[in-house]
């Protein structure tokens, strides 16, 4: 069962949902190329520094190999965020068409939650993988590995939990709506 709305107050939801859908899709499509461009073309000092990244790499110009390896490590969480943004765009498109509790919306909420779980895990692993890959480009005796967790990681985990809770609430709302439709 799908709910459709039509009041003028809901036209604001339609308008906002359409704009958010477009923005989410644009950001999803721009994220991977921007990650690569950042690592390949910008000065290494402008990169987000990995936890405990030694001055061996933060204070010098990176080779193209190092830039490509750092870009590769950064692409994995970025691709998960891209999937999350595309899921958000799908949710917003459904909302813009008045389908608040459709199966498509519930599926997109689940996909959004799963993408955020993967993004959170990859975001935690990314500095370690990046430091390992970059370390391999250094001479023996200068290799390293760094591990850490930041407040960004914890915020992403919190956001993921909120999305899963909203998805569960949407599922209950769909069930209540179906039961109400049967009564009427």
C-alpha cells in the first residue's frame, strides 16, 4: 500500500524532496572523481592526514605512485558514500511523488543503512590501508602503519544507527498504514 499526499502544505515536501534528490545524485556522481582529483592534482599538505601519519609523508611532495595509492585507499569509503547518496536520492524521489511508505522507500532505507555501515567500516580502515600502501613506497627502515579512530568515525557510526532506526520506523508506519487501509 502506498500513501499519496496532495495538500498544499505537502507541496513544500515535494519541492524539498526533488531538490534533495537532485543534490544527492549530483554529489554521488561527483564524489569519486573529486577524491581522485584531490589526491592527484593538489599538494599533499591539503590531504586529510591519516592518524599518526609520520612527517616522512606529510612534509614532502608525493610521487605520482603515492598519490594514486592514496587515491585508491580513499576511493573505497567514497564509493560506499556514493551508494548511500544514490539511496537517499531514491528515497527523495519517492517522497516527491507522494509515495511515503512504498516498498521502494523501505528498500532504499535498508540500502542506505547498509551503505553507511560499509562506509563507516571503510572509513575506519582507510587510514590504516592508506598508511600501509604509502609505506610500501618508502625505503626499508622508514616503513610504518598507523591505526586510529577519530570523532568523524564515531559520528558516522551514530548517523548509521539513526538511519537504521528511521528505516525500522518507516517499516512500522507502512504496516500501520496497511492495517488502516483494510479497516476503511
